[in-house]
């Protein structure tokens, strides 16, 4: 029995998605993962949704710096420079 | 009461500056070899290379040293180049705000912590060894400052303990009801399969409301999961940077990321299914 490779179920696959994307699946698991994907539109959609979620989450980083915070920092830098380099 | 902050608490003091726990996560190294303590981030209190010779500390130690770009930036900063400082601030400020907000609730307090952090960075520049990346060093100072502040406000955030809690037990990525029962034909395969998002116009994906839903889904996550997805997927840090910064194991980092992403995907799926 141990030599027979059972296919993954969809319920098992969704738990491996992060390890798959992180490329931390052992080679044999990766083969099973990809073999399942090849025949399962539901899991293919699931993986694509996960990738899209990651892409959209990454776009949340686009935010600008509040000007007053930055101005204070530049003042602090000038003070530091004055004390530090004697300029 | 729990100890207020337990980053790296597994790292024995004064033995070596690199401790590897059973799951392989680096838990103990700090710039200058200084271990925890509320003000371990104070650059001026750090002996320059307290543990030189203990272990080789090249990139293979899991914490890459300052890159050539950073070395140039460092030289410019030390020379008092304001444009270089501005570049550094622009590169990290928003990320610092997001990280600080993992510890302190209030944006004004977070901004104060960031101001303090930059002052500490400037004061510590001369002694910064470049053995970790400048970014790692800055965020380490930030985390220490923010944690100190959180403790003073009575809300400590011990990520390593939280991480173990939040990574425990069973938490399915997808509700079990969406799969066929174990005794059905095609057991545990989709009963209600995810639909393709391929036909959804990009404008909808990028719409303000979609962003807002995403943001809310992330805000609703338990703290350690929120911390990991924020650093990994919003800030784009790699797995090692995140587990090092939060003081969690590689295994827990991955479990937390998995749980966080699964919930955010589910929230997005629900939202996009609304007409």
C-alpha cells in the first residue's frame, strides 16, 4: 500500500497552497500537487485566486508619507548633522 | 503577568549570538551581538562587536549584511548627506508606520515612535557595523521602541507566544461544507468550487471598495497573522526577514501566513461574489 501514490483531494490541496507558493513542498508532494491541479478546474481557480489575493494585498503598500512627519525628520537630521559633523 | 516582551527570549545571553531552534529559525542574533533587554536597541549602548569570533556571520547566517547600495547610503549618511537621509526615510517610512501600528494602537503614538527611531538610527550610525542590513537594523530599533511604548501603555505584544497560539489547532483554509463528504463519490473534492476571477475587470479589482474590503479583512485577523501578512504581502519582506523580526519560527511563520492569506482570499471571494 505504501508504494501506491494516492491522489490529493481538493480539501488537502487547499492546505498545501502556501507551502507550494513558498516552494517548500517536498518534490514528491509537489508532483502530487501539480498532478491534481492539471485535472481540477476548481483547485486551479483556487490557486489563481490566492495569487490574485497576494497581488492585490501587495498593492496596499502604496501610501504616501505624511508631510509633517517627514519635515520633522529632516529637521532632526539637520540638528544631528550640525552636532555630528560640526557644519 | 507575562513578561512584557519576549522576542528572542530563547536566546541565552553571552553564549553565542546565533541560536537555532529545532525548526531552524534563527532566534538570537542581533547587531553587535546584544541580546534582549528593553533598550537593547539603543545603538550607543551596544558594544561594537561583542561576539566577534563566536560564529561566522556571513549571509549564510540567515541575516544578510548591508548590501553595496546600503554601504554607499551609509557613507553618504555619515557624511551628512540630507538627500541620502531623505531617500532612506522615503524607502521605509510607510512600512515603519505599518509595523509600529502592530504594537501601538494609535497613529499619533506610532509616528512618535518612528521619530524616536530615526533619532536612534542617526545616533547609532557611527557604530553601525553593517553586519545586518540597514533595513533589518532600523526595523529592529523600531520594534524595540514600539514594544517599550506598548508595555508602558499596558499592552504588550509578545509575538512569539501569540504566534504559537495562533498557529495551533485546526483551522481549515476553506470551510469544510464546501467539500463533498468523506463517504461520497469523489470524497473531499469541491462541492462548491471557486469560480474563476479571470472575467472580472481589472478596474473592479483595483477599485477603492475592493481595497477597503481587503484592508478590513486584514485588520480583522488575529494579531500575529496580521503581522505576518502585513510584512510578507504588503511590505514584501521575505520569510526569513519576517520570522527574524517577529521572533517566530519558520514553521509558525508559514502557518500564520497560510491562515492569514486563506482568510483574506475567502473575504475577497465573498465580496466579489456580491453583485
